[in-house]
C-alpha cells in the first residue's frame, strides 16, 4: 500500500441477521477492494459529479481517512459501517413490496445506519454474489461520508460511481479467488 493508510473495515452490525449471514463476505470483499491499488487508480482517474468540491486525490483520502460525517461514526481509518435489516415482518411492513421489487435498502437519513431489504440479502447469499452487497454498502458508506447524488445524471455521482467500481472489483476478486482455489 505504499504510504497510504490502510482502511480497516470493522463492521459494527447492529443486526444479528446481517451479522450471521454476511460478515465474512464484507470482510473479504469490501475491505480488500478499498485497500487495493486498482481501487485507488479508479478513484484517481474517475470523473464524478456531486464531489462536494473535492479533487480526486481528496476524495480518495476521504475514503481512506474514513471519518464518518453522519451518525455515531467511530475511529478514523476504520470504515465503521452500521447496517441493519428492514423489519418487513413487523413495524416496517410498508417496505415489503418495494423490497420485493427494485429497492435494495434505505439510507440512514442522517443516522448513519443503513437498512437493507432481507429479500436482497437472502438472494445475494443464495446466488453467491458478495459484490452486490459490497457495492450496496459502499454506496451507503459514501453517503455516510457526507456525499449525495442530487446532481444529474446521478449515475455519474461520486456515490454511484464508487458503488459501481466496488462491484466490478469485488466481482474480479471473487473470480480470481475461484480460479486460484
Ligand atoms: Zn444513494
């Protein structure tokens, strides 16, 4: 990693379901991607909107410094990712239908705690696609670092682009591990 500070991912799950099903996935995909040279390269050469006026180097440093702007945060240099699962069987049953369709989850609305649809979690585990989960959490984490996607086109926002980059790199990583084993 040269002179860069490694960002260690410590996922502070507040939800047992997510913890049981996905902790290893998160450790092995998101953490490795964020600390990779490829990720750094992609961030440094990317063209993004909604960057809060930061340069590419500053954006990269922002991720590596991992100082959460929203929610309780935690230690700098550590991705303090707080996730829970939507309670579609109880008080959050309004989310059941959107979760059956395209919704992946909801952001924490400033609380720093993002909630995922249990259907998506279950499907990705079953399909063996940790990259989707890594991408979703990366997207939400960039929100927690204080970025949004209010400018158009929103797919070109820093938030969306980081999600896409993490998905690509995590998929590559999964495939290279398959080949190596
Ligand atoms: Zn978003």
